[in-house]
C-alpha cells in the first residue's frame, strides 16, 4: 500500500468519484471538524505563549547583557593604581570575557542627568567604574569578591542585574512548556482523528467488503477515507486557527510589551507561524487515518 | 482458469469441504449444487480468493492464491465477475454508479465507459432504473444489477452465487439466458444454486457440467438430476 506523504498532493487534487464510495456520515464529520477547530484554536494560543515567553527571555537576557560593574572607591591618588590592579585581576578571572574602565567622558555622561553637564570629575570623589562582561558560563561572584577584597581594597563588585537570571530561566521553561503543549495538542488531535477514522471504518465494513468484491485495492479504499478525514481536519483547523488569530488580534496591547500578560500574541513575521497549524493538522490527520485504515484493512482481510 | 487441487476448508470447526479437485476450463459452463449449508458459497469464495484453503492448492489464472498479496487478489478480481449471494451494493449510490463501481475502483475513467455502461444497463433491462438506489430495487432488479456489475470489466470468468434466489420463475429464466449468453461470448461461467429445476431448464440452452457437493466432497452429477 502506497500512502506516502507524497500522495498528499495527489489527494488534494481530488478524485470525486472515489470520494463518493464512502457514504457521508454527518455526525463523525461534524465531530472531526469540531475537534480539529478546537485543537487548532488551542494550538494558536500555546504557540503565542511559546513565542511570547521566548521574546521575554531574550529581552531579559539582553538586559542582563551579562554585565556587572566594579566601583573603585579610593582616594584620588590611588584610584588609577587600584583600577589597574582590578583590571589585571579580572584578566585572570575565569568567566570574565572582558573588562574595561569607563572613560571620563562616559562617566560624565552617566552623571550628567543628576549633576549637570559641566562636571569636573577631578574635583569630586566619584568612583571609577569598570564594566565587566561575563563569558557565557558566568563567573563566580563570591570568589571574585574575595579576591578583590584581598588585592584591591577599594573595589566593590555590583552584580545587581544578575537577579533576573532566574526569571530568564523561568521564561525559557515557559517557552518549553508552550512547545510541549503544542506537541501534545498535535498528538491529541491525531488520537481523536484515529478514533473517528476507526469508527468510520468499522461502520463501513460493508462498504469495504463491496469495494473488495469489485477489485478495489487497499490503497484505493484507504484513500477514500484518508482524503475525507484530511480535508475535514484541514477545514476544521483553518476555522479554529482563524478564530484563534482573531482572538489574538483582539487582545489589548500595552505599549510596554515587557509584561508577560500584555506581551502574549504574535509580532512581525511570527504571525505566519499559526498559519502552519491547519497544514500540520492535515498532515496529522493524513498520517492518523492512513494508519487506522491500514490496520482495519489488514484486520478485515 | 480456476483450479482446485485436493482442497479442504474449515471455518474453525470440522472440515466443511474435503479433498476437492475441480478444474474450470476456459469457456466451460458449470453448475454447483447441493443442499443449503453444503458449502456452495464457501467453495465459490475459494474460487475467487476471498477465502484461502486450509489444505490443498487453489490456482486462479495459474497463480497460487496462497502466494498472493491482498492487492494481487484485488487485481485478479477485475478479471473475474462475481455475483454475490446478497448482491452487495453501496446503498447510498444509484444503481448506475454501483454497476460502474468496478471501473471507478480500478481507476478507469467511468465517463469514457459511459456508452458501455448504457449498453449493459439496456442488456439487463435496467435503463429506467439507473438513478434508483439499490434498496428501492425488486429482487429481480437487484440480481440483474449485480450481474451487470459483475461483467462490466469484461471478465474472463463469471461466478454467480444463487443468482436466481428471491426471484420468480420467469425472472430466473431471464437471468439464466443472460448467463448463457455470456458463456456463448466465451466466458467461463460457474453458477451455484440449490435450485435443481434451474439446472434442468438450462440443459436446453447450454452444455453444462453439474458439480454436486455431498458429504463434504464434490461429485460430478450424472443423468440422475
Ligand atoms: N464465516 C463463517 N464462519 C463460520 N461458519 C460459516 C461461515 N460462513 C458459512 N459458514 C457455515 O458453513 C456452512 C456452509 O455455508 P455456505 O458455504 O454458505 O453453504 P451454502 O452456500 O451451500 O448454503 C454452513 O453451515 C454455514 O453455517
Ligand atoms: Mg450460499
């Protein structure tokens, strides 16, 4: 029996005569349509959730930028030396990708909002700032603090942005859960189509017997069922996807897209992703009905 | 054409048919008879590959059915016209489409064969009933529709199971004449029937061999009919 995915195209092209050999049963048709629509609607939401939590994780991760600051609070005459010492120490610290002291101009720019643009840094006991960029696996903050304490007394490590790390992790988890839910929805859809297809095949044992009597091959018989269920799943999923996307469009959008609640939805080209849902539903139905048909036809042999 | 060699069959209990050897030569006309429950339908099913023998060998057009895949059997069916005991239609399709079913099921263009279909409908006298649904047909109409469907692919062999069941005498004579006509066209014909009067009536039209199932075996019946 030849029911490869390549036949999906031939299936869509249609053979209305072959279609008619299986009687239309309104009830299973409507159930399959409804199930496909519901599953597609849910899939649109879980996809939106996955994509939104992915965006959130990326943004929070970017904001961390894996950067920390070291302040050198030391008397004016020791500041340069301690800065040098801290930079040397950082060079030999595992997990530090790069470190550099901010220039006077950069520090001035940072302080300008508070102290005005005409600030003479030399005249103020402003600490020198060192920007530390972490390597991907990060550094050991406690260890670094201890070493700084021992060698650069005026250095204070400020890694306050690190608190967001667990949030980023949570967002990643949420995204993974979203994808898992999407997968589960696809499997559930497959299970429901399988049940409906089995019911239809069992109800049509007599039709199958007649078709066999007149010399129909298993492929021909299976295709009549597969085609019907595939088109139904496609149609139902298209309806569900359209409704789901409409619901997404109707969600209020806050200007601050950083919040979990207001950030759910699709952005930019991501709007194309839910359009794959009906196609996926059709492929799932095609595979599920094909398997159900092969099994039933083997049993009825 | 069809050859059974020391064939036995059992549905799971005791043997229903034992040690049966039958050969249907091309162009021959056979009756298969025996009391109800003797195994006529079973033997016919063995002849068209719907059942596999529990012992012995069945060859259809020279091929051993036991070595066949389901699709091979399907392709063989297209060369054999079968009239099932219960006719077996798709009740949701009109008679004409039921008769054309072997064409569509084998991927032929039913439109291209429309003229043949019309001729065939006229031959069995169902032109008027083309758009009726099978449940609306009378017993005789059903049998004629089943016969038309069996021969639409121009098969080499026609196997008919009780083709005159449920019809009156005149209709059974009409069906018999159709089957004799098919045989005159060169087709091998096998008719299973418990109706001995049908067999006697046929002797006028055709030289038929009569196989009788008795005590699980098949014998060639003589003049004692
Ligand atoms: N599918 C089946 N399973 C079990 N027994 C069967 C089956 N089909 C027929 N039989 C039994 O086999 C015997 C012969 O049946 P059948 O071939 O239909 O006889 P006939 O056509 O001569 O009346 C009967 O006793 C019937 O009950
Ligand atoms: Mg019978």
